[in-house]
């Protein structure tokens, strides 16, 4: 299993449009073979900045999903200024802890 973060900087006036289009893209990607989960995070300090965390079966599954015509078409329509998709990094879990949830 691999995890990959990708960041996006959106044109500030286009945040609602980005979220609408990106939700559809994430829904499509989450249905691709090998995708376990996709979470989208918005910056509290700079709301037009997003980080998307994907959890995939393998790097190859991630690459196959990102090479589909549907992905490319939807991605091209996003109103983004910059992104790190072409420089995506892949991580495996080294270790982790669960918090007590404030208890």
C-alpha cells in the first residue's frame, strides 16, 4: 500500500468552481482499481491551497488511474494555478499511533 500527497493552488476567485469539479474527479478516481481512499484537505491559513492524500494498492495502480482519458479530461478543466501532480511522491507507512481523542 502506498500513500501520495499532491498539492494544488487554486485561483482564489475559482475556489467554488474548483471544489465542484474536483469533487467529481475525486469521485471518479476513488472508483478506480487499486484506490483505497482519497482525502482532500484545505488550508486554514490559505484557503485556495489544497492537499490531496491518496491511499493506493500500489504505485502502478496510481499511475494507471492517472493515465486514463477520463482523468486527463477532468484534470484539464480544473481552475488551478499550480500543482505537484507531475512531481508526486510515494510513501509507505513506516509506523503510526492512534490518539486517545482527548479522553
